[in-house]
């Protein structure tokens, strides 16, 4: 039975990473880091990092690798002893190589990559109804006005519009799909295919079954 402590969650924009990140962190006692949510919180706080990141995020571009790598390396150093879940990182092969090297220096490695492979039609429909909490990072699918977790007023993300989405999808395919291949070559990927819209809890149950099978392999 494998011991799983370092999880990566990967999937296209609006593939349900936020929802499944909450499930994974609760179920496997993991501390989550969503780089997107952290950057949105920095923007909301008006910090220097937030202002820098905003330029890229408003243009639906990836924030430069050095900036994101720095944030994650610091966070990993502060959370060496916990099980952890990276959501939305690594997003480029260069980020994956940096992550592997940083973990290796600490005597660790990525233990498992959970890949949410959601059909493009579902993603497009979800993105139009999606809202995000600028404070805690919670995302919802049904246009909720306030955050179900912390009560903050929800926002429509500036990058959730058809033009920005098309750009983000293209970047996902050209830059992030190779990250999945990078970890497939290491035998670390469990893939969950979602082809029909359904309950997030059903996807969670499939993830849990796939993780169990992977751990027992
Ligand atoms: P997300 O909430 O994961 O969809 O991320 C929202 C936005 O934050 C992305 O479109 C990027 O602009 C930025 N971002 C989040 N994570 C990363 C990352 N690992 N590398 C580069 N940019 C990122």
C-alpha cells in the first residue's frame, strides 16, 4: 500500500478542481494550495504581488513561472510536515520540473496526480455560470450571491468570459497537457473522465475509488 502525502490536482479551467480540492483535502487530511485562489486573494488585498499578477490574469495569461514557483516553494517549505494538495500548479512542464527538484531537495516527491478529464462542452457550459469567492477561494456553479463557506459576496471572475476562456483553453492544451504527460511517464497519474454533467459527489466517489486502486497497486 503506497503512502500518499503529496497530491497534485490537474484539469482544464472550470473542470471542477475547486470542488474536488475540498473533497480531497477533507478526505485525505491534506492542506490545499490553489495558486489561482491565492493570487485572487492577493489581488483583493491590493498587494504588490496581486497587482503584478493582475496584469497577467486580466489578460487571461499565465503568471510567469518564476513568480508562481517562488510562491509554491515558500509554501512547501512552510508545510513540510503536512500532507498537501496542489491545485492549479504545476501548469507548465518547467513548473513541474521545478516542483520535482524542490521536493527532491526536501527528500520528497509528488506521490499522485489526480487528472480531471472533463469534456469541453461541459466546461464551456459551467464557465458561464461559475462564481468565485475572493476571500476563501470557494467556487460555485449556480450563480450563488454569497459564499456558502464564509459568507463573502461572490464575484464573477474577470477571466470567465468566452474570449478569455478560449485563450485559457488553448494554454491548457499546449502548456498543461504536457504536465500530465510528464507525470504519466512517472506512472503517477489517475485519470477521471467526466463526459456527462452530474453531481460533484459522484465524481468525488470515482476519484476515491481510483485513488484506492492506485494506492494498492
Ligand atoms: P485558476 O483559479 O487555477 O483557474 O487560476 C486563475 C489564473 O491564475 C490563471 O488563469 C493564471 O493567470 C493564474 N495562475 C494560477 N495558477 C497558475 C500557475 N500555476 N502558473 C501560472 N499562472 C497561474
